[in-house]
């Protein structure tokens, strides 16, 4: 078994590089080419992965993806991922922190997360590749008086192009029903508050609607109840910590807002089909 950290490792952006922005292009042909990303981790910002050539196998939150060029993948800072294998891959990748994103782009990214790898048309790849090249060139021109501003603006443009590609594949906003909008608002609140807010009534109150109406909207849109989504989000975070950290089950329960350890174990076991300890033993690295 590989060495685990007490908590899930986070790859932080190096000091002095654009104050929260990093971008690069590289070619790889094995997982050993870049050992830091071959280990399960979170990134210290919103990360983007433009597959320009070749194939990359990457695991994101226990799901293995084969990303074949031309394609792009966006990963939220909360997501745990690792590169399994590169095959003649050329990749442009960038990470940008919340404070460097324009508020409207940050909102879009929060709305679409999580997403799967997205195949690109040739023209979309060309635009993204050219824009990434510009961002990389600007990141290297540290002598510019407005270096940080140029890098920030250009990377926001790059983020906007990627977000636009994902939105093009989504349901048009003007076709959203009232149920769709309420479900999106609930999911956004759930992502922000799942460690502290556990009851459907609390989410309904925050959204200024009744609990039965919230349940009706979410059930009609997703096929599952509000309680189901709350439990699944908690269990996903528990799985991340069980698999990728050395925290005890009791510590994980506390991190997720459960003082009653036994209740947490019962909740996890019901949702996952196994106890936390059995899940951990079955998923040893």
C-alpha cells in the first residue's frame, strides 16, 4: 500500500507564479513522467486539462476516464483525481484560484460541476490551443509592467471558452423549468453547506420554499429525493477521505458534521452498501 497523508494531499500553486495562476504545456508517455499527478490529490484551484494529442487515463472521484484528443476536462477544487497513464500525450493544463476568476465565470463553473471529459471539434481545439499558447507566452513575460493583469485576463478568457464548450452541450437556459432552476439552486447550496446543513427543511428555508415543494422539484428533475442527494454528497466526501487519507472513521465523521459516530456509520453503510472500514479495506492503494 502506498503512503497516505493524514488528509487528502493538495497540490498548491508555487509562490511567485502569477499569484494563483499557473499554466503549462508538456508531452508525456507514461505515468512516471510526472509523479506528482500520479498520486491522488486535489488541486489548489480550478483545474483544466486540454488533451491536444494522444490519450490520458485519469481517475476522478473513483471514476476512470479515457481522455482521447481532442478533448478538455474541467475539475473542481473539491474533486480528488490522479493520472493513471499517459499515451503519447500532449497536454495544456492550467489552474486558477477563486480570487483570480471573474465572478460570472466562477458562478458558471460552480453550476456545471462535476462534469465528464468533453470531446472537442477541430475548430474548438484550435481556438483553445492558440489561446493556451498566448497564456503560456504571457506567463513567461514577467518583465511586463502589467504581467499579472495580462495573465489573469488571458486565463479568464481561456476559462470562458472551456465553460462555453460545456454549456453548449447542456440544456439551454431558456428551456429550464421552475423545477430545473430550484434543483440547480439546491445543488449549489448543498455543495457549499453539506458538512453543516443536513435537513431538507433547512435547504427549503434557505430557498424560501416549502420542504414538500423542494422535494417535488428535485425528485421530478433528478429522480431522487432531497435526502438522497444530501446523503450521497456526504458519502462521496467520506469515500474520498477513507480512500485517500489516514483519518480515522471517527475523525471523518466529525469533519462531516456528525458528533454521533454510530449514526454516521449507519448512514454510510446504508448508502454505500458496506461499512466505512470495509470500504477502506477494499480500496487500499
